[in-house]
């Protein structure tokens, strides 16, 4: 799946979306989404890549815990199998909810 298609999918949440990060001094106010292809887990056959599998990481940043926003992201990602983790980033005073999947 191309990055442009992933971005379009995530934009259905109504939130600003950027690949990896917004440019310095151009980040919108929270909440927003960043995503990136963090790695690969390719399938090999006969000594070569038979099927490319990208590991996608979707990061939702919010000032306050917001389950309704998380549900919007889950809905946008409903065609994928994902794992979720959550952390609080103290210096930024925000939550980071990460959805990881393979595409």
C-alpha cells in the first residue's frame, strides 16, 4: 500500500495527517496523526524477496485521553489487523497512541 493511500485513509478521521512528523514550527494544534513505515518483515522464497511486507506505525497524539478519537482511527484502520500501545510523553504533555500493523 502506498503512503498516499494510507494518508487518504487516515484523513477520513478528520484529523491533520503527516508522514513521520510535521515540519518544524508547522505542527497543527493537537490532536493529529503521524504515520511511517517503520520496518519490513518481507517473505522470502528462492533467495529473494517474494512478497514485500511493510510494518506501518500510526501515531495518534492528543492532549487528553480521547476514546472517541481513538475509535475514529480504529474505524479508519478497520481493514487491517493492528496492535495498540499507549504512552504519555511528559515533556510534550500529550498522549501517544500507536497502532502497529503490517501492510
